[in-house]
C-alpha cells in the first residue's frame, strides 16, 4: 500500500483551459495556519481513503460499495496541466541522485461532482475526523469535500472566510526533492520578471473559484 497521495488542485480559466493552483508539495509556499494544515491531511497515509478513491485493496476496508468505489475517474484528463503531469506521472527528481519511483493509479474528479456525492455522507463530519475501515464511502467523500472547501477558501464551520489557497499563484515548472526532503519548485523560485508579470495577468483570466471550476488530480507514491 502506498504511503501517500500526491495531488494537484487545478482551476478552470475563462478560455476553458486549466491552470495548476495548489498541490500538496506546494503547501509550504503559503503561510501556515488552518487551511494549510487541512491541506496537508489530504493524501496523508490513509489506506482506507485510498481504497475508496482508487479501488486499491485495503486490509481495513470491510464495507465496500461497488456503486461508488473506486470513486475517481481513472487516469489524468487529456488537458491536464504540465505541472500536474510532471508531479503525478513522472518520478520526482532528486537532483543528481536517483529519482523516486513513478506514481501509481492516477485519477481525477470535478469538485461539483464530489459535492453531490458528499451530500449522501454524514453532514456533521469534521475535516480532521478519523474514519474506520467500515465507514461508508460517502463519509470519506464528505470529509474530502470539507477539506477541499477549506483550502479553497470556504470553511462553513467558521464565521470568517479564510485565505483562499487556490487563488494565490499559478504553479509551473518541475519539482525537485533533496535528500533532506526539502522540495523546490524549479522555474518558480527564481522566475524572471517577465514570467512573473505573465502569470499575474493569467490569474485575472481565471474563472471564479467555484466547485464546477475546480478539479483534483492525484496519484500514489511509495
């Protein structure tokens, strides 16, 4: 069973193309706090969650709903961003050292579809709640939806709207991980002023940060 799920949150542009806005490895680029913490829980080691999303076997998953599991559409969409394909398809580069193993079992879904399925789950589920292997698939999807809405800027459990992590920057370039585990975004950490201005303009061309304009892409890694 893989130890983690790598994910990318993409946002639709007004021209109906997509841009990568956030990923689990990009979370450290943002200020700490509740949204970043919740973002880090998505893809944390959870074999039963993996089973619901991808249909991978789990020794703890005793309650299977074949009408839902696996939930995500297998593979990546044809118009996936280069950033997402670089993170979720190719092994992550480690500089001059050996690369990690290639990602496995990629999948994707639109948040508006997830929202409909989440309505069938327990409505008072918390973003950090632990679920048993026998929990309904709908509960796992409801918890994921709550987490994604928090990092996308809408926390219905709080009075104040929180920082929208899906509206801060467009992710480009490749990713390199050092032996110490530090991740760098090549092409972004030292981008030219021309690229910076181009990406800033592109931010203004994105569609509203709503469920139908957000999609999650993921794959598994050892």
